């Protein structure tokens, strides 16, 4: 039996980056009817998932400019999707939390993306679907590691 050589690390990293990027862009494009821009949707998702959260934390964790995040939060606040509150210990610190409407919209957007992805996955055979499912914990570890390195 011939030894299997593992693939080149750079090749795997490049291909994975490309595939994840294409998939992300395709899922964003699938939400063309959304009232929010892609950046606004991303920030809303973070606030719903992690709020109450500081604007600076969003900017740092998402690799975004703090001024841009602040503008996005202002837009989301005007749309009644998030609300700001002062920190009880330090009034210079502002926290952002989702409103009920913000949670509902984020949930709708998530379901739409999941449905689009589900339609594509339904075209896979059982073997490929099982292999993809088995790879998810590994991809989750990689995502955690990349995210931790950016902080």
C-alpha cells in the first residue's frame, strides 16, 4: 500500500480561504431583499449573538473601523433594531443590545441563509454530506483559532 502524503499546508489554507470566501459572498448575495447592507447585517448578528456588547469590542473582534461600527450602530438604532445603554460602573462606556425587532430580523436573515445553504447541501450524496458533517468540528476549531489570533 502506497503511503498517502498529506496535502501541502499552504495549498489547503488557500483553497479553504477561497471556498469559505465564495460561500460567504454567495450567502450574503442571497439576501438581496434585506433592508440592511451586508455590514449592517454582520454587526446586527454580532449584537444579537453577543450583546450587550461594547462598540469597541465589535470593531476589534470583527476587524472593522470603530467609526464605521459606530455609524452602523446609529443606523441600526434609528431602525429600532438595537439600543444603547451606559455602563453602570463607567458612564463613558456604551453597550449595545438587540431589541426584540432586531432579534426577529436577525433570526429571519439566519433562516434565509440556512435555507439557501440547505438547498445546496440537499444536492450532495449521503457520503459527501456525512464527510462534510464530520469535518465541521475541525473547521470550528480552525475558526476559533483564527478568531483568537486576531484579538
